[in-house]
C-alpha cells in the first residue's frame, strides 16, 4: 500500500531569487490559463493531456521563458482542473471555466532538487537555492516523519507565495510503500470521547486536555479584536497573519494528539478507533465553538490517515446517550441525573463513579462493539480496550 503525505515548508530566499520566483509564477499561471483557453471548442472542452500538449506546447515555449518541464507541469495542472469541471457538467452541476489567479507553480523531480536543508528550484533564468525554515528538532512535526524519515521519498512539490507574509512556502509531496498492513490478530476497539475541557479521552483512560487550545484561542481572539478596532489595511493584514499563526499552532497540537491516540491503539492491539459522529457536534456540546468543531474534524482526519498504515480503521457512531448511560456491563442505566457536573459521572442505579469523559469514551467503544456483534458482516472486533483490560458484550473482562 502506498501512503502519500504533503508537508508545508517555509522558504528563505534572497531578494534577487525571490524576484525570479515571482517571474516564474507569473509565466506559469499564464501558461496554465493559455492551455485552458485552448482546450475549449465551443461548448466542448478537451481534457486529454496528449491533445492539449499538441495544441499548446510549442506556443507556450515561444511565449514564455519556462523550462520544458514547467511547461508540461502547467499543462498537466490545467488538464486536471478541466477534468474536474467537465465531470461536474456531466453530473448536471454548475462549474465555471477554470482560471488560475493564486500565486503558485508546480515542481517535479526534474525541475527541482530536494535536500535536507534546502531545495533548488527551476526558474525562468536558471535555478535558485531556497533554504528551508524548519521547526526545532525536538518538536513532534510532520517534517521529521515525512520530509526526513527514511521510509518516505519526495515526489514533487507546489510552490505557494503568501502576499500577507511576503513569504514562499513549498508544499512537498512525499510517498512511501508500506506494504499491505495486517490488523492486530486480537481485534479490539478503542473508544474516544471528544470535548471542550478535554479534547480527547480514550477508553483506556488517557486524557488530552483542552487547556492549551482554549487558552490560545482566547489570546488570539483578544489580538484580533484589538486589531479590528483600528480598521486599517495594516491591521487587516496583521489579523490574517494572526489567523495563520493560530491555525498552525493548533494543527501541530492536533498532530501530537492524533499520534498519541494511534500509539495508544497500537500498544493495546486495537484494530478500530471509534469516535462519536461529528455531524452537528456544536449543537450537542455545551460551551463549544466553531473552533472546537473544526478541531474535532481535523483530529479525526489526522487519526484516520496516521492509523491507516498500521491496518487500524476509524469509525464514527451516533453519540446518543453516551454521556448519560452507565458504561458498567450489566447496568446501562441511562438518566440525565447520572451526570451531575461536567466532569462527574455517578450512576443513580448501581453507584458506579468515573470521570464523565472516560465513561463516555467507554460507551462509544461499547456502541461499536455491540454493532459489530449484531451486524450481518460478522464480528471481527471482539472486545473494548479499557485501562483495566478488555471488555466484551457478555461482561467478561480480561487482564491487560
């Protein structure tokens, strides 16, 4: 099985090299738009790369200073956009003719060389050297795993320019052949509860606090409010920079949590990680904001692709009553009074007490466990992993 990942890397380039990159981007966009225009015959659009090559290659080479590899890259990018638009038309959906306006260009291994601390990039006047601006080595980032890991090789990149930052970013594409993953022999499910106070809690009793997310969100909101009051163009640009910095900080944090969840699943031999359904999650979760809904979806996506190489699947389940139901096998008493506070679960029937988020994580896992045992597709998952062992639907708990 082939795994593909993309890692954004900020670049440091000299003023003269930056000028060449800007010129190359401008001519690349012109070439891509030229191919799009040449693709249309009345209401029909050509999407074949070979036919587009025959129609446009010579003209683009004559009108631009682009190297042949960049001309082909512009044609390929145009063809992909055309295919997407034509596919929508065939389904009866509206889609406008592609037009490239954002500052970007595509590189492959023929037009760029990728090294440990820099890349050399083809331009309209030879190659330029762009140094990587990398996070600290002690930080858990995608760079260490995908950009510098032995398993992954670089297949190409997209160069982007961010005007507000006045900075170039190289989105490096990597791939690795990890073979066909084999799920753990003793299939079990790991339940995960999501929340505001604790971003994630597993059925094994591991907690990831939401304090950092909530603290920095408040700080960034204060900064944006202060800038918004000024109403100047500079303040608007500063707000955009703050927004990108906030997103970057939160994405790194969510990567760390996702790594931890997958690690917990692997260490406990789990073949499935079960989450609550994220549809309309803000409506169900008191105190949540748009940020939390975004974070939960991003976390689920990160866990999904990080777990895939290990043969671990992810599922979403209806979270109804997981907060009020007693997770002790043989009880299952469900009433609002079971949760007297945000953090506390106290079963009014059997007296079971636990942290409310931990109880919910167990219930999410149990929902998947019950579904797998009653589905017509069989029951590959045989238990729910807890911090005290493994639980199955008959109530038997085995030691870890």
